[in-house]
C-alpha cells in the first residue's frame, strides 16, 4: 500500500474529499459528536465510499498525534500535486504568481502561509528541502485545505531554482527590512515570485542575491518585523490589489 497521510480537522478532510475523495481510506470521528457539521461530513464520506469509524476522543489523539483535530481524523493515500516548477509553469493561464519560502521551519507558520497563498491565487509554493517544514498533519490542519490543492514544491538547490524562474521570465521580489522601495512601489502585475525569508535570519545570501529587487513592508509602530505568515499575506495581497485595480 502507498504511504498514508494523516488529515486533521474538518477543513483538511473536507478539502481532500472534494479534490480527491478516492484517496481517502478511513475516516475516524468522535462518537460523542452528532452535530450537523459532523453528520454532513460523515454522509459525504460514506457517499464517496470511505470507511467511517466512530471512536473515543483519545483514539483520535493517538491517530493524529495532535489534540487539535476537532473530532475528525482521516487516513488517506499520499497525493502528489505538481512535482516541479516546469510542470507548474506549463499549466498556468495568465501571469504566474509564486511564493518562495526560504527557511520557514515552523509548521504553524507554513500552514498559515499555504492558507493565505491559496486564498490569494498563488500557483505554487517553493521551499528548500534542507531548511523547511514538510507537509505534516499539523501543517495540513493549519492550512485548512490549502495543502490539498496548492503545490508545495521542495527543491534541493533553491538558488538554482530561482535562476530557472528568472530564465522563465518570472520577476523575483525579495522582502527585506532594508529594501529601498516599499511593496507598493514595485509592479507585480506580471509574472512574479514573492521571496520570503525566515523569521530572525531572513533570506540566505544566495537567495537575496538572486532577487531582482528587494522591498520592505512599511512599519508604523514600534515592532521591527511581522510574523512571516502575516508578511506573506500583506505582500501577496499587494499583487492581488495591483492585478485587480481598475487603473492597472
């Protein structure tokens, strides 16, 4: 049998049932919960031929390795989306919008970044294999279904991948507190990849040097920086604003 993935919570399980129901093998739910949200999910799973198992809450804790499962844990076959950037670029209609995360190792931050990226219409998220969180059950839960539909491509050599993106005509916009321009002063209506660094350390040297431009997020208060997932949302929605502006 292929490798199994653990899906935690309503959003992650519902998204998988919507996008690839045939990959869901078993659904375990808290036998004490019989509210409308739960009964709807159970019926959806049964309609798609998924084995449904009512269990005690402690069994769910053991299955998921996490107590924040909302009373729902599913086991599914590993599902692969796009596996390389060429595959992504070949299928995009209109200007690509990509997100590059250099050194985001916290699963909650990664999950939040994926959720925001999906909402903003990002086509793929790229990260280095050696300094990044993987798609764990916690990441999938925090991503609220985005991990089931948005390609998360982990690459061996990030600098080489960035050069590949530039060769494909993608504009690399790096975020750094020392950037000469703020995020609203760069045109991201064309093919764009936002490059975000890790909290504290920021981008690595080669990543920084690969960027076409470095920009900053204006900070009006006493704090020096934003959480990476919040900064990601600010930057991505600047592109959304520009691309949907009537004056663009």
